C-alpha cells in the first residue's frame, strides 16, 4: 500500500536518529519548505510507527525523544522508494503521449 507523504518523509529523515522537531526541520529543508509538518501530525505518525515496529526509541532524555528506524522501517522505505521510482520511470516513458501538437 502506498505510504502517505508524511510517513515517507518522516522515515526518509531517519537516516540518523532524530527527535520530532529535528524531523520537522529536516523535512522542511529537503522539500525546500514545500511540506510543513505540524507537530501533532508528526508525533501522531511517530506513535503509530513506534507501535507498528517501524521505528524505535533511540534515547529519551531531557524531554526529547529521539527516534531511529528499524529493520522493518528500512524494508518499508526501500519498497516505497522503489515504487516511486517505478511511478517516475513510467511517467517519463509516457508523458509525451499526452502532449498535443502545438504544445
């Protein structure tokens, strides 16, 4: 099943352990501010991912919980990256079929 854009970017941000605000900042940076994640959305998604075993708690001190991707999470993000690559490749392959003469 396709991953939501929020979940995708959260997992993509976990190339290293990060806390919620660090994830928000990273997503803001890598999307050139196109995606602005709210803290409620991020922490809700992190909670679901943690319960599902997609991420784990790396450390929990000074009121900052730091998250780390698990093997399951790595498997999921890799599958999603491959799915997106296929979408992109097929889009490039067929995009010319939608242009009309004079476009």
